[in-house]
């Protein structure tokens, strides 16, 4: 695609020279970071995701035998959120709900830095939902004193979306800029398909 565009620009410049016109100087194109910078950022983001995965595993996949009589699975969206909001312990409510939201934020920040394909609020949400469903299923099925809670998945996804909208989207665009295509190149690219 780039080669085709370069040939077309060169042809237009040649035609103008032959007609005696001097082609106007093109404005310098704003370029994104180089490949090395993108690779380094992706590597740092990958290391961040690994570190986050370790923290996530330690927080969510540790057994809690003392909690066995208190645990129960929640498949009804909103029911455990409602229960936490109705209890008198404000600090416990903030820890539980805010902690689950905060646990999702690194996903929203780091995923767009890993790859251009992981950008977009829908993609971030789907990846986080898939990952957190897996974590909750393992928690509910294999870990003593832990249970599956759909509200944890919802809160983690809300945190990831918040992280993406506040920080991740802008950083992802800076690291992986989309090439700007001129209106005439858009139509020609679609016609070639």
C-alpha cells in the first residue's frame, strides 16, 4: 500500500515538472515513535502485565480456609455490590468495591501499549472479561475459601475501561499511531480490495 502511494505521489510530481509547474513543498509529516521505541514500550508493558499477573494471582488465588463458611457463589449481577453498599462498614465496602475496580485499571493502561490490535474500548472490555472470568472460575472451583462472583468481573472490567479511557487510549495512540490516509488513498484502497 505504501509503495503504491509513493508511486502515485512521484507520478504526480513528475507530471507537474513536465508541465513546468514546481510542486509545492509538502508539509513534513508527523511521525510516531520509531520501531525501537515501540518495541521497548511493548517490552515494558509486557513486563508490567507479567508483574500484574503475579500480583493478581497472589491477591485472588490464595486459599482462605477461615472464609469457607462465609463464601457463596454469586451469579446474579449486582447482588454482591448491593450487599456491600448496604452493610455498615464503609471502609470494608470501599476496600472490596474500590479494590476490584483498581484491580482492572492496569489492564486498561497496559493492553493498548502491547499491541495496536488490543486498542479500543470494546477489545479491552472483551479481553478483561475473558481473563477475569477465567480467574473467577479457577477461584470458585479450585481455591478453598474463595467463590465465583460475577460482580468482581463487572467491577474489574469497569476499572479496565476507566484506565483505558483516562490513560491507556492516549498512550496507545502515542506508541502505536494509526497511519493517516488521505481521502483519495482511502477510496483507492477500498476499490483494490
